[in-house]
């Protein structure tokens, strides 16, 4: 039973996928929180969001700068703009006294991350970075088991992120995060979640990192002879044999998702006709071998921590879109992801047991394994109670894990071992 002490108000800066996903919490628990203003440059998205949440027309803004010039409108602000657009609104809104829910990554550079950190500290406002994996039922349980000493001291963790072949094509070849100049490098855009998880599970600070990775497949050199630069214009014998064909992905494999993600990313109408039009005219209809993408399609990272613990992280485009695979190895046993939950292997008894962590209701509580729900619940409670202990992805740990990401990318680019 939920006891509501007061309703938390918030503004939404960026009414795209993530802004809408987090705001769903207010629909499920309208007595706990309410969006009172929205900032979104796209007229259709801004007004659709405003209509859904009953936001008056005068509280629908094209630019977040309009809000900064006004008296404080709400308790908190959700900054869900594109990666490169995080720092300026986050700093300005912190200076205005808003508590912040900030979509990951914090910012594309270490300097900008530090500036956001400084802003929330000098204004004494709370910051929750959307490392939603910390808030999933699976990872919270895994953290609890590690901290309990069940498997002794952890000596090694292996973490694998199977990005998914079509997801890589959608977001990191054709989509918004394909090009470093327009967003950020792959490890930051996609996998800062994962490096943050390692930081979450291992109590010591990271001391050294090395990394290897490249863009090896989604390049012009690998385009089949005779293929067109747009899938709708490609010869049928080539298009039907390409697993990355936009026609295959959006009109055959995910046809029924035209009104949800990923279809709504292509066309705001949420119709098959709109998706088809987008493939003929927009960026998502391009051949994956003829885009302006430059982010890596596979990468490995190795970490050493101050207590001697080691960890490895692997990101690959060349998979189905599976759950993240994790294996935690201690001196008394191991913990590992399995489809039903967490598998515990005990060295003393030689027994294996499975601890269930399933969420399968298809609701907000299942998004990112419950992480979207979890971070919103904890952030709202933190603001309601004026208690930052609800937030496990606060400014200190988030800055620390981001610096791990920047060090790993430096190691990849320079071919060196980088010390933090």
C-alpha cells in the first residue's frame, strides 16, 4: 500500500521516447506525481505530450530556455534531450533550484559531466542519472547477494551486452547515435549503463583500463555489389537476402510495432503508411553500408580495481537482442544470469540453485527489466521526502562511472593502458 505524503511536480525537457517512458509513471500513480510543463521543439510531440497529461497550452514550450527565465514551476525537471543537449539545460535548471532526473549519459565529455556535477552540488539539489539498470529487480538482487558474502570476495566479473543486429542498425548505424559528432562514442551512448553496473557491484575504485574495438562491418566497403543506397530502391534479390534491410526490419519483422517503438521513431503518425514513407524518404531507409555512421560495432574492455578485482565488458552488434549476460566469480561460488533469474553455484556443497527475479507483465514495471519504473519511483520518493538516499545513481557514483567510460575510450583510441 502506497502512502502519499504530497504530490511531486516536474517538467519534462525532451518529449521523445525516454521522456515519454519515464512520464508513464505519472499515469500509473497520478496521486504521486504530475508533469506540469513540457519543453519540446517538435510541435507534434510537444502537443501530443501536453494533451496526454492535460498540460495547458501556455505551459508547453519549444525551448527549455523559456522556462529558465520564469519563476520556478515545479519541484523537479527531467532532462531527456539528445546526448549533446544535456549539459546546458541540466546546469541552468540546477541553478534555478530544480532537482534533476537526467537521461544517460550525463554529457559527451568529462568536462561537461564535471560541470553538471558542480552545478548540482553548489545548488544543493538532487541528481538521479538514468542508469536504470541499477534499479532493476535482477541487479538489485544480484547486488544484495554479492554484498551478503554469499560467494565470498568477488575476484572477477564478466559482462556482455548483446546489442542486437537490428538494434545496432536502427540506433547506431541509421539512427540518432550513429555519429560521434552528433551524439557521442558508442561506449558512452550505449554502454555507460554497463560500466556503471561494474562500478555498482565492485566496492573498490577502478584503477586501470584497456580496450579494443572498431567499426568493421557497417562500412561502404562491405556493401554488396549492385545494392542501392536506399533499401526501397535495392534489387529484390539483394534486399531479401540482407538481414539489415530496413524493409525486413520495419515492414516485415516489426510491422505490428508501427504504433510503438521502433515504429514511432520513424514516423510520428504511428501508421504503416507513415513508416513506409519514412523508409522512402528518411534516414531509417538507408542501406546500412551507405550511412554516415562512425561508431564502433564491437568492443572489449578490461578493468582492474584497487582491491585486485578484475572485470571485462564486451559489446557486440552481432547478436540477437538478448538480456545482458553477467557472471560474477567469487572464492566461495559464482552468480550468473540465466533465463529464470540468478544461478548460484556453491563451491562448498557443489549445489546449484536458481533465484527467480522475473518480471513479465509487460507494463512500465517491466521496461528495462523494471529499471524505468524503479528509477522514477525512487526519484519521486527522494524529492517527496527530501531524501537523496532513495537514489543509487547520484552525482558522485555517476561521475565516477562516466570517468571509467572516458578512460576506456581513451585506451581504445591510443592502444594504451590508462590509469584513473
